[in-house]
């Protein structure tokens, strides 16, 4: 699972151009993102990648409390994403996107108390997390609500991700895409997307303590 991450920064503009041929958002974003915060998000618009700010925590159009709904929908379990009311429409309609981050954070309980650790690619390139998204106009306010949820999978045996969360809890990991999966993920059908929902290979990620 992931409830806190560091989005990519302005200096990643060239990286974004190289892999997605698009530009960073003009509006600034926060150094760290938590549920309901906006962050750069990549999706297909008219068949081409586009990067805009989107809210961390998916908000379906039928949500009653749209401002707080994302506090509980920032991660979507890949095993049930196709059937859960909050996520199933985005999955069925193939709204697949990518959250590019510098690092994401998880609690390590191995000392008996929660310590924040940061996880990132071993080569220090931005880490691209597979996600789903919703976008609609709120009929009450006229506001465009653009939001996303990161997809997660079981990570009980993963060399890095098995170290996080409480000992009695299932270990989960966000889905980290490889470079050659970026564009295929954005245009995938459900079957192709399922095939990409895998743990990062050994050596792809590294982690270290990251106290606030």
C-alpha cells in the first residue's frame, strides 16, 4: 500500500518528454503528496500521453462527499478492482494511468514501532506506478474532478516490500512499471493490464529509512 509519496519535480521535464512526449503541468504541486492532494499524473487524451495534476484518491461521480472520498480510495487491490463499486467503472473502461514519483513511503515495524522508509528505483530514475483514474464535472459546483488510485498486489515474498506494515498484516506493494511498459499500460485492455500487474524484479527497487 502507499498513502504518501514524493512526486516528480520540475527538473524531470526532460525525462517526461523523453518517455511520454508531453509537458509537466503549469500549476505547482506539493513536495509530498497524501490522499486528496494533487500530483502530476499521466494518462491518454485523444490517444496521446498527457500529464496533468490529479487528486490522489479516486472519486467516482456518484460519491456524496467528494472532498473526503479519496481518503479511503487511494489504493485499489488488483484482485478486486474489477468488482468494487468505487473502481470497477474505471477498470472496465480501461482508464489506465501512471503516477511518476521520486519515491514512495511505507511504515517499517521491524523495530516494534512505525518508522518511515522510502522506496525508489535503484537507478534513481522516476518510479512509475500503475493506476486507474476518473474524471467528471461535478454537477453541483461545475468543478472538474480528476482523481486516481494506485493499484496494489500481494508482496509477502518480495525482497523489499515484505519489510513494511505490521507483522500480522498482509504485505502489499504498488505496481511499479518497467520503462518498456509505460505506453503499453496506458493503452492496455483488461487482459493486457492484468499481465502487467506484477511485483518489481529483484534489484529494481531499493529502500532506506526516511524519517521526516
